[in-house]
C-alpha cells in the first residue's frame, strides 16, 4: 500500500485558455477525474473513498467540486475537464435524464464514464453505477419502522430535495411499503429540506400540530435525519411526551449519539466510502484495458441498519462489503484486456 500519492482536490473549477497545455500534462498524470456536484456531507464521504483508493492503488485522481447541485453546472465544469484529456470520469448524475447527454459526450471522446450515488435514466452511456439500492434502502427503513410501531399507526415522511432522483425513489419505496400494511398510513409528508436549518422548523411545526397523531417518523435524507435526531433527543427527555419511533439515514455524529442514548431507534448506513472507492477501482481497470461484461451494470454498494446493538461494528461491516466488491470486479463485472 502506498501512502504518499498526491491527490489533486480542486474546490472550484475554472477554464483558463493559457493553462490548457499545463492542464493536459496534469491530466496525463491523473488519469481519473472524480467530480462532486456541490459541497455536501455525502460528497465529502465519497471523496474519502476516492482518496483512499488513490493511496492504495498508487494512482493520482483529480478531485473537483461544483458550485451548485444542478446538471447545467455539472455540464459546464465536466466538459471543461474533458478537454484536458482525463481518460475516465466518476460522476454523480445531476439529473437522471439530463446527465446522459454529458455521458454520451464523454464517451464520444473516448473517455470512460462510471456514475456513483444515483442511477441515471436507462439506457445510459455510463458503463457502471456504484450506489446504494436507494428505493430498497427506504423500504428497509420503513419496514423496520412499522415493526417498531407494532404494525399500526401514522408516519411522518421526511424527504430532502424532491428534485433529486434519489428522493423520488425513496418516497416511492416508502409509499409501497405503507400500502402493504392496512393499519399504517402516512399522516404528512414534509419535503425540500436541503439544509438542517430548513428541516428543523418544519419538523418542529409538524410535531406541535399533530404530535399525538404521529407514531413514527422516517427520514431518507441526511439533513432531515440530523434535524429529526436532534429534535427527538430533546422531545424524548420529557416523560410527558409520547414515544415516537424513528429511523433515518446516514451516520452523522448527532444521529449516532441519539441512537446510543436511546433517543431514536436506528439509521441506515449507506456506503459512500465505497461509492468513491469502487468507482475509481473500476475506472482504473478500464484504463488498463479491462472491458465491461455488459453495456451497463449496476453495483449495489450495500447498506447496514444501525441500531444500539451494532454501533461499534457497523463500519467494519461496510468496509468488508467494499473490499468484497473490489475483489470480484475482475471475475464478475469486467473482462480482461485482449
């Protein structure tokens, strides 16, 4: 394992004509370009996986972060990077359909493309997507929540940005599970909580208006999860308050503390580290001449339901999932160079 491989992480991307030759030389040294749409805790965790791959494999990876979470912004920044000669791109689809235009452009230039975090609309020019089974994760959380509720009651459905494809898939999964349980219904859906500061007052208002009617809450985005965990930590300190069951997503320290002290029940740990690590491992093999076994393949990077029982062990479980997927890339997903 090499531990001193430099990694270029650009917080902003600018196109400077006089610097193109230098940029092309730099791209030759950094054959993979990873791009995060905007600053976000998820993106930070994915980049940690990218950086770990670079160290482990001895490969330089260019890291770029966009200014806003839109397909238009991604198009401008990634198209600029494409002209510099990077051989492979790891990209989160800014829009499930719109991203495919960018993917086609990169492929037409002979550059490999693998998506991470969210699946683009199919068919796609991306060779792979490495991500959580988004809908499946929401369904797992909802089934567990209903079990904790005793199979009956009303749920507060907490969603992040409804413009994000993942949010829509999560909402679909929640509603499908609820529909299978005659004694359960969604009391209210709160959405567009893309900042913790936006999520907290919305959740507090819902509790103030109908706390007696709410038996459980499910949050399928980072920001509403953190906000709900903090609110329920205070809520459950008052013995007069009804116990509200809750399952969120991701493993922010606020969420983990709330699980540890019993304020909330559980959270879904995704594998953002693996989204970055596995994605770059695939692209490096493709740079070396390995070819996909099929035109397009989805790789489920796994998840773990985190409760008080496995708080200390779940990170190791997630890393083992990543290692297992990387170990089988050459036998399950790729054909050797000819």
